[in-house]
């Protein structure tokens, strides 16, 4: 579908890739699945710039701007949590399309 393709393109500009869209049987709920495509080797510790390894996989559901009238749309983003091999601190990957301090996408917030 053209529309899903445009969402996929928009979101794939970030280090997240589009997987698929789940549509509820009644057609009123759409859930877009995305996953982080960051390579662990490319991630550095924000505290000491050390190398990191993945210490967990999480997902966060964000309210998104509905595209079709009378529907709800959410985005489920799978992201990583990392642990620094040098200073042992942990941190989560940023979800760049998440509006700060909310559980919404930026375009839903605006
Ligand atoms: Zn560190």
C-alpha cells in the first residue's frame, strides 16, 4: 500500500526500520512494528565513549497520528539497552521519533 510505504520511508530515515503493520479485525486499530537497526559496534557509551554490548531488548508503544479517519494508530518500537564494557553503566537507545517526556510520536504530538 502506498500509505504504509510512505510511513516506512519516513521512519526508516532514523536508525529504525519498518517491519510490518498489524491491523485489528475490525480495521480500527493499526499497529506499526519497527525495530532498531543500529549496529552495536557503532554505538558508544555516552559517559566514557567505551564499547558497549547489548544487555536487553525492550519495546515501547507510542501513540501515533491516525492516518485513516475513525482509526487509532500506534507504533511499537523495539529498541536496545546497552552496557558499557569499560565503565559498566547502562543506557537505553534513543527513539528519535518519540516526542520527549511522552509516549507519543513527534508527529502525533504536533
Ligand atoms: Zn562507559
